[in-house]
């Protein structure tokens, strides 16, 4: 069983516990410098679910009407960690009814009574930063109708949490957890009367973290688009808080925002959601719009653009985003996916071709399954991901990773991208390549995938494996995972697949006859759901027998599909 760190579980280590107890000596703030604004967005429908007793956190549902949140046995450590981070407070504030306020107040002061002395879970730097931000954002919602004793307990607890963060923010894992810790510390310094001495060190550390973690192109080492969105959100909140306090804004923060925002615009599909790669989801509804609006206006995106190792092709109402770089290294190997050369395609408001997504909320087996090449829309050799886990797969580190050996972008009427990687060169002597061309009107995608033994050594290695297979060949499969809302059927005697979107659009997949076409079961892993969603995948399978095997295919709108469709159907904002 893989050992989880305190960031994942919300369980503080010894140093955290000592710092939390030392924070009990902190003097209490006497109030807020100015009236806080509720900047974090919640979901009204999810607030109604919580109020009815259905608490869904980190993909785990607890049905406990009338039960204090802190009395619910966590079904998973991730459930407990999310509870301690107070993200549910956004949803209750979005609901905003007197009953929602009473529940939020009961759970918040219940936390103070149970954990406010520095004992119990939740005293980790990232969760404490996240909790401080929510408490300050929703201070008016929480304090309305409370007496002086309750307000004093609230300010004292905030002060203790800020004192803990001042000691322990360096222990947060670099990346999003550290950004959360430092933003929470900065918020406390700017917002709480008598805590202004926290502002300068928090701001200096946040500036250093921007320089260390956000490169010149606005990318994070994890290459996780949703994580990049969360970092941008935190930075825009920090800048706005500084502006309202009439404090100077460090150039490092404004420059980081200016670098990140264009990258996120490129990583955004036509439906407004982010590309789902390397552990990230499409992003919480409204969060990306809010962050980009706060970052300021951006310029137009051409037919071909790239950011954070991804390539975006755009034509008409269609967007395609391709993973065109090596999997992330370093500590990010623990969340990296073997998705090199995989793509997603969205038409208007409707995703069509997708990645299966992150299985982290669904347990360790799903977590590993979601990271395999077979869970992405890419070419895969039978039994071999393009990047593979090390000797101890339970550690979840991608050790044997594919390297991109060629990348060419060709803008024009539409856009073309050509990519090659060596994911199977060492094991099979084969270099994989993919070329995609999206027409300017977005109605037709033409793809060519190839497996090629490039050098003499590669051909020798491939020939040895071919002999072992008794000349049958090396099995491969082209996979195109479909969104669960796509209605797909085999057509034209099994030589094509017709797909209808909820918008009414019809898309047709065809191939050059070099493989066997089938529709197989698949799964769609979506954050916030209790279980994986069943769906389908187009599979084009075959055998590689020659030093080069090429597979051609097309994905195109049916001719009678109009250029513009009035797609007004609203999705369920809180699917289970």
C-alpha cells in the first residue's frame, strides 16, 4: 500500500503538531481591517445536497442527515482532508439560506471547539492556508447573528492558524500546496487587525515561489492544467487583497499572472473546460472564467498554439488539445500520466474524444489505471504503456518515461501537428508517431499514426520480437475514448462509427482498413462523482509485422450537420 503524505491525508506530522500547539500562545486579532469579500465560488445545488445530509467530498459520499461533520467517520483520508480544508463552506455560502448559514456556523464553531487548540487532523500547511482563505472569504456569512464570545473565538482561532502557518509554510510541498499555505498567510496578514507583521515575509516567500515554480511560458512542473488554474486563482486573490489594502504589488506576482493566463487560455477547450491531463480535471464551474477575468484581457488564439507541453488546434467550433511533451519528472512523477501523443477533442459545448481522467478519488487501483496509456486517446502496444512504472508500481512513480523525439507545428488552413516519441524503442525497437490535421472550419480531423523501426539496432530488436511471435506481429490498438454523453454505434457494416452529441451533431469515424474496428466499454473518471461513469471507446486494433506500420483515420462531421447548432440544453451542475 502506498504511503500517503500529510498533504493527501490531512494528518499532521510531529513537527506540525508541535507548531500547532505553540500557536496557542498567539494573541487574538480584534477584527478585520476591512470588510472581506466572498471570492471563492461554490455550487448552489451542492449546498442543497449538504443541507439535506448528503456530504460529497473528494468523491466519497456520506449520508448523515442531522450529523455534525466532525462526527462523520471519514470513508477515506481524502474525505477528511477536504472536510478540514472547508471547501464545503463555498457551497453553503452559495446556497445562502438561513438554514445553510446555521449549518455552516455549527460546523465552523464545532471545528474550533474540537480542533482549535492545535489538536487533531487538519493542521498541515496547505489545509490550514485553504481553511484561512475560506474563513476570511465567508466571514460575514459566518459571523452574522453570532455573539461577541463566538466572534472572539473565531478571531482567536484565525490568529492561531496564522501563527502556525508562519512557522510551517516551508513544510508544504512545492507547487499548489505551498501556494495555498502562503496565500492563506498573506490573507491573514492583510485582513486581521494586529497581524500586519505577517504580510511582508508571506509576500516575499510567495514572490520566490512564483519564480521557482512558474516558468517563463507560464507552466508548472506538474503539467497539470487544473493545478495551474488553482495557482492563478490564488495569485489573483492575493493581488486583489493587496490592492484593496493599498499595498504595493510585487512585480513577481503580476508577472506570474501575466505568464499563466495565456497558457490557460490555450489549455481551455471550446466548451470552457480545461484539458484533462496529468491528474487534472476540467476545473470547477466558473473558476476559470473568474480567474481569467481577474487576470485581464487576452489576445486571440490562432489555429495552432502551444503551452505547458500541450498543442492546441482550433477550427470553427472545434478544439483539439494534444499532450506533446515528455511526462513530468521529479516529484511530479507520482501524478504523471503516460499520455504522450494523446489528445482530446471538443465540438462547441460538447466533449467528444476524451481522456479517462484521474482515478485518484476512486481508490489506488483506479488511480493507477487512469494513468496508463490505455486510458488515453492514443496509440498503445498491447500490454505496454508508453511510459511505465518502476520496479515498485505501488509507489506510483513513472520511471521509464517516453521522450518526444520530434515535434512540428504547421499553421495554415486549420492546423497540423506531427509528433514522435520513443516510448517503445527500448522494449520493441519501435518509434511511435502521430500526425493530426484539423480543417479550418473544424469539421474534419485527419490522423495518421505510425510505428517505425528507425535504426539498424531498432530493426534487429523488432525482428527478434517478431520471431518470438512466430511472425504473427506485435499487437497494437488505437483508442479513442468517448465522453459518456456521446451516443455511438458501429455503422456501415462495422467499418465506421457514428457518434451523436447531445447538441444534435453527428460525427463519423472511418479508417483506411489497416485494423479491426470495434466499440468497447470504457470509463470516465470525473471529480465529484461517487463512481466512474461507464462509457465507450473506439478501438482500432491490429498487428505490426513490418518495419513501418501506418494507420490512417478520419473523424468528421456528417455532411448534413449544419455549421451552427443552437445548443441550449443545460447540464446537471452537480452530477453524482
